[in-house]
C-alpha cells in the first residue's frame, strides 16, 4: 500500500510538471505569434524549440542574441550524429533484459549531466520494471566504473559502484562528446581533474608561448596561489604543454589537451563492447530525437505525457559538480555559432590541434576545422 501511494505521488508530480510545461508552451506560442517577424527571421526553428521547452526568458532582447538555424547547421549539420547504433540489437539480446540499464559516460565538460537528466526524465526500461517493480526504471546517471574514468582501466576491475547486478555488461552507455575546440575552452574555465600549467593570458594552451615560458616556475597558476611547482612540472623548452588527469585511484599523463581528448574518446570509439557516442551539441539542438534514440537502443521506452526538456542548468543537485551552465537557452547562445570557439588559442595552438586531433572522430562527428585564415 505504501509503495502504491508513492507511485501515485510520483504520477501526480509528473502530471503537474507536464501541465506546467504545456501551459508555458501555450503562453509562449501566443507571445511568439505577436513577435515581429523580422526579429525572428532565420531563427524560427530555435524559437520553436525554446517555446516547446517552456523557456521562461524568451524576450525580445534574448531573441536578438539567438543564432540563426543556418549558423547552427553550418557548425553541426542538420541531423544528429550518433556512433555505435549497430550495437543496439546485440545489447538488447545479451543476458537478462530485466537487468539492463541505460546510463551515461563522458569526459569532463562534455554534457554528461545533461544526458543523464534527459534520460531520467524521459526514459524507462520496461523489462526491468516488470522484474523489479515500477520504481526500478533502469536509468542511472553514470556507468558503474564512473562516468569520467577511462573504461580500459576501470570497466573490468576498479568500479565506482559495487552494487549487486549493476554490472558493466548490463549497461548501455551514452558517451557524450563535445567539439574539441569548444571543449578545451570549457576545460580552461572548469578544470575538474585536469592539471596543467595554464594562465588567463593563454588558455587553451597546446604549444607554449612567451606567457607559458615566463611563468614556467610560477607558484601562481590560473589565479591559484601556492601551487606545488613539482606537481606541475613544465619544461620551458617543451614542444607541447603536458596535462595530467587525476582519477579516483590513478593518474594519467597526456602530451597535451588535444592528446587527452583523442586518447580518452578513442577508448570508446574503438571499444569492443556496446556503447553509443552522442554529440553534446545534439543534446542542445536535437534533444528529443537523441534521447529517444539512446533510450530505444538500450531497450527502453519514452515516458508517456510528452517530452521533458532540461531548461535549467543540468549541473546541480546530488552528484553534480561545477558551475558552468548547460541549460538549454544558455547552451544555445554559447554553442549556436563559432564566435567564441577559438577564444584563447594562438595560431600555433590551432595548427597543432588541426594536425593532432583524431581525424576519424573529427570527421564522423562532423566537427569543423578552423578556418584557413586562422591557420595561415
């Protein structure tokens, strides 16, 4: 009886959320119909997305700042890019479907929390619910080996969770990946487990310039005083700026930020176990389509009652970290065009990134190369 009451409360809460979202959408449809057509020209698709999501800050000044759909498609194309869809059937037919989970992994700053919330609010695993009851919906916010940990080192042994039945072979990870140029900028703002010598005057910094050389022995790094110089050794004559990533019980060294992006994601790109890789940018501009694809690939179904967008920052609440917003509106404004994509890079950095970044992933996910004017 207590369980039934909890289910009824949950259903009421979901109904209340859907009612509010529907009311908000109807209100903003009325507002949009009164907008100056010239104001939203070329931005109709973006405005429609925000209205459907129930965005509450859609005023005239905000619309002026929105990218056009042409700008968005110039960066990412007009359709999502998802890697690993050929593994869906294999996963669904493996083991006991009642033990399966849809879950999330990804490097720091790649949108893992956004992907988690989209699945939590919109997807459920019916076979698991049949086996364990309606509260066991089969969605977890990270893989059992830890969402930021490299699978080669953790998937087969060291695991974040020791929970019975939450085993690596029972999960279908949605691995979030982000445009490497934008991602390096995000790492400069929020370093998480990344450690490398960098300064506001030069970051992202792949190839050391005079700023890096002049501060090679500084104990103040990126505004933080008292840094142990030995911890972040830097050879002023080095060809690249090395990076160290600290995980739960180990550290991994990479020749540069670009090498980290390559090497971390290659473990999933070349994996022999079922997984999907999804672009962060598609979670912003094609959230419903991508969430449905990931959910169904894992053997799940979308919840009834309408799709729930994540309009507020996904970095909040238990298990969440960081301050960089990935809410829908702020993400559209930030990632809808390339005006900030190359901030902080020198020409040497961009040339190095262009030469170093894994072409297989750059081409599959259709991330644009820097314009020739910035490389010459």
